[in-house]
C-alpha cells in the first residue's frame, strides 16, 4: 500500500534546489511529508520501523553514471568501504564501474554476485594475510602496495604464471589525507612518501620481483576534498614522479589512480563540486604535466565512494524525547552512534528535517542527539526544526548513505538498522534489521 508521489509533481522542498543535500527525486508531499523516488518517508517508517536507512537506487546509479560521463576514458571504481550490500554490487556492476575493496568480506560479498575480480582493486594500509590470500585466489585486477613490507609477501604468494599487477600508493604531498573522516589531511601514515624516498624504494623492490608487474601509481587525497585544484596539484606531482621513475628505471607506469575523497554536501551550503568540475581540473593538469615532461597520457582511475552513495541515503529516526533546557532544545532520536559513528569519531555534523506531519509552528534551532548517552553522540547542531517537535515525530537525515552503516556497530545491543531501496514508487528491503536473535546467536558460551 504505497502511495505514489511522482517526482516533480510536488513543491520543491526548501533547500532541495541544487546543490542539494537530498536526492534529486525528493519532493515535498501533501501533509508535510517528504517523498523520495515516489515513496513517502512516513510510509517507510510505518512499514519498516525506525531507525531505517533508505537508498534512492536511481540516485546511486545516476551518480555512478555522472562520473563515467565526466571521465569517459577513465576507469571509475566504486570504493566498497563507503557502503556495500549485494544490491549495490549489482548496481555498480551494471553501471560499468569497478570495485575498490579492502577486506576479504567485501571481496566475498562481491563474488556472490559474480562481480569480475579483474575489475577489483585491493587497497588498504594494513592488509591481513587472509585479505591477500583472497585477493590472489580471486585474481583481483590490481593490488595497491601501501608499504615496503608487503611487497615480498605478495610476490611470494602469486599463484602464477602471470604476474600480479600492482600499483604503488604514494603520498603526493600537500593535501594528502586518509581514512573516512572530515576535512583536510590528518595523518601521513598511509602510502609511501615521494619526498622521503619511500616510494622510490618500493618501486625498486617491485621491479626486482618478477611475479609483480608495476602498472601505475595510486594516491588517496583527504576525505571530503572540496577543492578540485587539490586533485590537479596531486596530478602534477604524480606525473613529475612518473617522469622521475622513467628516468631512473627506464619504465613508465601507464596508470594513474587518484583514489576517491570527493566532497559531498552534508549540510545546505557545503561545497560539493560535481564530477565535471573535478574532471576539468584533473584533465587540465594532466595535459599540462604530460606535455611538460614529454610523457604519454596515463590511463586514469578514480575511486569515488562517498560521492556515489552518500547523497542517495537518508536515515529515518523517531524522536524519543525533547528537552528544553538552558534556552536550548535537545531532540533525542532512536539511533545515533550505533548506526552512525561519524559524529563521535570525527565530529561530523548533519542536518535534519521533520517529516510526516504538517506544522505551522515557527522553526527553532535544536540539537539532535543519539540515544547512547555519550558526549560525542551528536548528530546535528543548530538545525532548524519546528518548535512543536515532540516524541514520536519522524526525523529524516540526508547524506547518510556512506560510512554510516558500513562502520556501524551494535552499541548497547541495539542492533543495526535495515537498508531499504527506493525506486519507481516502491520500497524493497535490501538488508534486514539486526534482531536480538542475531546477537544472541553469536553469544555461544556460558
Ligand atoms: C576510502 C577510499 C576511497 C573512497 O573515498 P571516498 O571519500 O569515499 O570517495 C577510495 N580509495 C581508497 C584507497 C580509499 O581508502
């Protein structure tokens, strides 16, 4: 019993004009509700309970296609660690993307859908023996070398007769970051330094391993890099390093993998350049640098994760309590760091919108907190919510598709929320809610 709300027939919700924090299909439906892909969010909450995560399938696919269109000659490889389930494996495969994986679990899940291993790239700053075994058994297309100590280890395990293709992850310098956090670079612990010679040493070692074939250089810029010029700068330094490799070793790595890290808008007004803007910066820098060093154009790879899936996801919560104290309003929801550890891990902040009932109440700044009574369990601050907000109301949190459920735990034995796909006016369950029984079954000893 789904009421269909055709995209585009409703009033465009405030803040929904581009660049928006909501999926493109979002419209304000009658009664103050928000409909996504033709499905009212309040119906989702009724049918699947809360907290629940929804994914707008067309939004994921459109974002994947937008990257391919912006860089038609590049390999676009979806970073599985942003969020993976079997449906997403299929969508990514059907849209012609590769898959950047980090763990045995991700490789095994993709394999259940027959995702071709040749289109997988294994990366990771600390690959376990099992991860390497799985990657070599599957025959993943590329392994990204992140430290000296894995070179001989990988080489010794290559089943042969063909050499395993590898890339070297380098730190191109300024603007380099890692992980899934927010903002600029924090650590320099991932990758091999060009400046300090680590990258050079690794290349020499790889070239000394007949079972490894060096096909290119890889880098990963800070998560949420909203300035395309940062990518252009990395391209220039990487091409310069390619020229150095050619000079010193007589080979020219033919591939350049720029990783992911492309910014998305979590809150209205957050800068989030589109694929075309990143592509213009990257291709311009590549043209210039290749001309300067007399190098042929390397084949480009990008590995967007967040920018494909984050804006397609919405987290739906119910309000558990509303506290008005010291001139502030605290709205506690029935989820939090158990389904989204990003705020507690690195201070990420979101926006939220009440959905499901109309209201003429004035808007008032509120703080949205999770249910876990931890200081860091704060989802949104100074977010405008109707003053008549009360327990039982529904809150929708946009830009929730990446690094939330993929990093979710089971704080306080709450169980992880389900994932529901929305497409063509219908909802379907992709991942069911984690039940108490799921948790009890793991508890095997007394
Ligand atoms: C995390 C990661 C990505 C994806 O980053 P996003 O910010 O989700 O785009 C891509 N490549 C590598 C190597 C990563 O570690």
